[in-house]
C-alpha cells in the first residue's frame, strides 16, 4: 500500500483534452472516489496512473517515487475495468491466478491456491472456479474481474465503475464487502462511479471532475454540504438539489443569483406559496413535487406527511447554498 | 446485434438439404473419380464406356512408388518366385521392379516446403498483424496497401527476375529458396486476414494482462494468441493450400533436390505410357495432407464464422 500523487497531469487525445492540470494526492489507506459525468476524464485518470496511457506532461508518483517511465507491470497497480475483461480462454480459477503467476510476482503454487480460494469465497464464486470465463453471467464475470484485482496486494487498486453492471442486491453486498476489505487491509483505492450511494458510503475522499479538471476534492460530507459550485452540488444528492432563481424568495439580501436547495433544506408553514403536484411515498420517506411559480421543486416532506396533492403550502429555504452568475458558490445569508 | 429468424418449413428444409447434398455430390465427383482410378488397372482406367464397378487393384500405387523395366518372357521364367505382392503385380505385365521411384522424396519436399512456408507466413504475419492492429505506425495504411499490392499481379509475372535472382543467390532448387518464395507470396494474405481477426479482440484483455504484471510480448503470447487461434487456423489453411498446390514456380525453380509433388506427378505420364492409375494414386496421396490439416482445424474454421459475436 502506498500514497499516490498526481501533479500537473495533462493528457489529450488529438484535440480533445481529457485531463487538464490534475493535482491530487491519494493518501495511503484512503478510498478516493472520482465523480463526474461521462467524458469528464475519470477513466483517463485511472489509465494514466496505471501506465496504460502516457501523460503529455505532469507526473505520477507512487510511494514518493516517480513512475512516469515505468510500464504498467512495474507500477504494481491492480485495475478493474468497466467492461468485463476476463480472459475468455481461461477458467475462472486461471483468471484469478493469472496475476499471481506473472513474472513479477511468481507466487508459489500453494499460495496461489490459497489466495484464489480466499477471494472466491469472498465474492461467492467458489462453485464456478472451474467454469470457463465465458460461461458466467454478467454479474459473475464482474465479480471475477474484481477478484483478479483482490488476489494481489498492489500499491493501489484502480476500479472503473466495477459494480455498474450488477443487480441492485449484489451491488449492495459487494459495496459493503469492498469497503470492508479496503479498511481491513488498509488498501489504497481509487474508484470511479456515477452512483452517489457508493460515493457517500465507501469514500474517505471524493474528487469531482468536470471537463478534465478536478474541481473539488474533499470528504463526502464536505462535498455534499459545502460544494463550491452548482456543478458539484448537482453531483451528489438524490433527489437532486433544486436550483432556483434567488429572487423567488424575497429577502435574499446579497448578490446571489441562484439558490441551491437540497430536498431537506425546506421548511414548511411560512414563506412563499407553492402547490403540491404529486406526493411520493417511498416507505422510509415521503417526497413532495412542488410547483413554485413555474419552477419544479422536489422536497422531503416532514414526518407524517400532512400534505395532499393539489393543496397549496408555504415553504421557506433553510440554509440554502448561494451561487453567483457563473455558478460559483458565494457565502449566503443564513 | 439480435435478429429473429423464422423457423423454416419442412419443405424449405427439404429443399435446402437437397440442394446442399446435390452440390456436395457434384463437387465430390471428380475427387471420387480420381480416387477410384487410383485403384483400377491400367486397362480398366481407359476402358470405354468408363467402368464404375471394377475389380480393385493396387497396381497404380505400385507403379507410383517404383520404376520398372521390361523383360523378355524367357528372362521372367528364369527369375526366382516373386518376393511380395508388388513384384507379382509388376511381373504380370512382363516387367520387374528396377528400384524405388522419386515420388516419396518429392512428396516429402512438398511437406517440408508447404508446412515450412505456412509456419513462417503465419509466424511473421501474426507479429506484423498485431503491430498494425495495436501500435500507431507511421503510414500504416500505405504500408498495408503496399503489402497487399504484391498480390495484385500474378506471382508468375515476376518469374524471370526471381529465377535470375535465385540463380545468383544459390537458392534455386533448394528447400529454403522455395520456403522463402511461398512465404513472400503468402505473407500479404496472412497479414491482412490476421489483422482483421486481431482487430476484433478487445484491447482490454491485453491491458488487463499488462497491469497483471506481464510484458507486452507476454500479454500477446498468453492472451492475444489463444484468442486469435481461430483466425490463425483459417489463415494457415489458406497459406498451406497455396504453397501445397503451387505449380508454376515449382516447375521453374526446382528440378531435383527440392522438387515438389505438383511438377513431379505429371512426369509419371512419360514413364511407360499413359499410366493413369499411377497418376491418380499420386493425386490421391497428394490430397491427403491438406485434407487432414483442414479436418484437424475444422473446429476453428467453423468458429471463425461466428467470430465477433461475443458480448462486448
């Protein structure tokens, strides 16, 4: 396990700049999640760290040593690809053993056997060890793919949306399992996802990327509670944060142009009138879909939801996030 | 990609089956006739009307593998009784076996040159195809076109220069010379076919292997090669068939030590009249290696058709 740091990393493909001036330190033992839409440069960042891509400029160092001139094999990283990348001509067992047999690790036979079984046990694929990789379901393939990383003890694990192709239950199980493995072993992990639950529950740090730049880096709580722009605020939170013109709520004294209201940042009974369009009972919570002067708002209803669809209620922002014209965060009124 | 296929009706199936069988029979008749002729006696082989039913004989095969001399009936009388069936067959025609023919040697030459050039074409072709498929090579498209352009004229068009070159280089009538020549002709085909197959193999597999601790070459060897087996097998069959059947260069460049079977088989005609059974026997034996090779790789050939149908 080691600390990985990126400094001034740049990479472009033709005219398109995939990663721009990326500075990031992934501390030893931390679980860093990269968030961002497709094309933000998350996967390219992983590939630059792994050595599959060569940076145009800037540098990657692992454990204090620059690895810019090292091959992927020499860098001692493990990577889980987004698409299943199992070797189709090998059995599951051989797929898992493949990294251990590499000329760099040259693991003894008994040790390979032990590790393969251990990982297969964790990922619940013991019964499938002798199947060919092509005879597995999508979920099983992805588990083997994760297993091929877990059999190793690399400087850093790089995972590119490893759980995205799994069904909800397996995803929940593996999420907990991955987090447990990471904290038990003290592994360093860089993880790309779109899933906010994965980001919030597993990460020690979250990096938000936009158009190749890392625009905010911090703990999940910091990112959620203290985003530095509308863009970052929109990456976390489900239902999404409501972005409304600040003048909807009279009394907004400062120069905020837009207000960011998370569904739980709305107080009821006072303020501006809004009509309830729809009520969603989710079991553990109730969501209200409101219409405020033509703006749709999703809000979290107070416990024991007293409101009906079609009724008119009064709402007031509570600790809203304030943004200026360009979408940057500015200090707002409380 | 998914599409639905309606189940054909029994009549359609019957029609399709009949057509396939009919086509198979039509293509098989000449082969079957050659194989039958190999087991006829010389008079049966030229009888008119042609004989479909006949008493089988191995005279053609005996004649193929031996040279014989005619002797007078008195001399024949004075000989000790024949030692084996071959001797007996030959004496029935008032001849004795003078020695082995050159067929076995020519056949061996064909095997060495055919398989040798196939191996070399595939070996070099796979490496080149991999490089074209995976690395950014300056002028890659032009190079590929240039490689293919060697096939745009009949190879025999350059026979004279090659003949002169080979004479200067001492490659005339050598195994090495013929292997190099057939490799040069086949390699463009090999590079193009194999590039297509390797392009189909997702890069992620090699990338995963690179990260798993392997070098580029090890990743190629352990991950790409096994998956390209289908393409390699089908390409190998095409290369072998060309090298095996090639006639013009073999006539021009070989005469003795490295002569292959194709130019040799017709020379049998000149030895003691039109010996069709011997020629047919030679043709039959000549067919076998390619047939066996193709049957051995059949599984891969069939898989080649469904190549690329994997989930991405």
